C-alpha cells in the first residue's frame, strides 16, 4: 500500500495529535475567534500568540481572500486522492461560520463539491441560517451531493462559558435546519464541562444529529472527572446514541478515562459499540468478549 504523503500547504495540511481526531486534513484561512470561550486552547500558552485573540485575521500567507480561495483550489488538485478519501476540516484556528469567515467557507464548500471532496465544518454559530446569501447557495446544491457537506456544532450545554457564541439550543436549531435540508450533521460534545450538561445536549440534538464526538477538557486537574460518575455517563451516552441508530466516536481523552472504569475485555466490548475516527465500526477482537453494561 502506497504511503500517504504529508500535506504542508498554505490552506491544507496533515493534522497531528488531538486535531487528527477531528480531521486528517485541516483547512485554515483565518486566525482568531470572537467567542471568548473560557476553556479555549487558543487562549492558553504558546498557541495563543500565533492563533489566539478575538480579532479575526486572514492568515499572513494569503494576499487576500481571492488568493486564499485560489490556493485551496490548487492544493485540492495536488492532493485530490487523499482529500477525496478523508475530506477536509474547517477550522482549528477560528470559527468558519461567523460573519468574518463565512464567505470564504462558502467558497471552500463550492470547491470541495466540484472536486467530490467531503468537507467538515465545525461551528458555535447559529446565525448563518438567517443569512440569505449563504442559505440560497446551500439550497442550490443538488441532493446527490449534500451528503458531502457535514455541518458540525460544538455543544457543551454551558452558555456562560461561551459568552459571545450562539446559545447551545440555537445551535441545535441550526443543526435541525441543515439536517432537514439534507446535509450530514455531527456534534462535538467537547469539552465535557459537566456530565449532566453533556448528556442533555446529546438528548436534545439526537433527532437531528448523524454522528457524535465525545471528548474531555484539556488542562484540568487529575481529579476533575470522577471515574465512576464519568464511566456511568459515558455508558449512558453511548447507549442513547446506539438506541437511535446514530454513531459516536470516543476521543482518546475519553478512552483513557474509560480504561480506568472498565476491565480489559469489557472495555474492548464496549468500544465495539462505537466507531473509529474515520466513522468505521470498531471490531471487538479481545477474546470475542461480550458483556452487558
């Protein structure tokens, strides 16, 4: 099997670490985000100087928005097979659906569709569904191509920690709108601030959500998550998702905690109720163990 090349473009790049659990190929046009989320990794440490702040700016490598769009087109064509296989993810350095970034996101959607490339868009903004220009373009997409466009919404259930983002329930309404239009939807239940809020978000979103990702908060104290409480909550969330014939991916942060809660064999059997980061059902090869949880 031919080894996949490492993409190092101005718009597209191969992701690493935790980012890879969202998308193997990232696409960033802008830096900065106005939501002022209290837990945001863009506000802490070294990344805050390069990527953080509340001022949204086009990346310095682009002359202007047209140059950014042209660059994406060239990089898609240069890495077409990989992009078609894995899709591209917007965005790790800003919210791709706020007013400052939306136009270039729309251009990216159009380009990916022309190249039969899936595109994954993660946002905390719900106002875009009221933007006539954007929504008219969405309505013009043929039904047979809509499955390539994945609209994702971060759902924590904690509006007070996300003061300038759309309220969580408004995001779910926007998810419903995009699902009813025929697009694929997903929810990022990350970070888990508290389990009650996260469980509630799953229950509220599940009629309109095709896929869930569940991840913990980084940089917390060792005892922030109680193992017994967390293990029980993860079990309930996975069972709820499965009962609605939807899929869920447990990020590595969640898996590490789950390994402390379940015995070997039981852990592997439980993972078989979930999917991997590419959306494929995980096989249970640990002694073919099966257990009621």
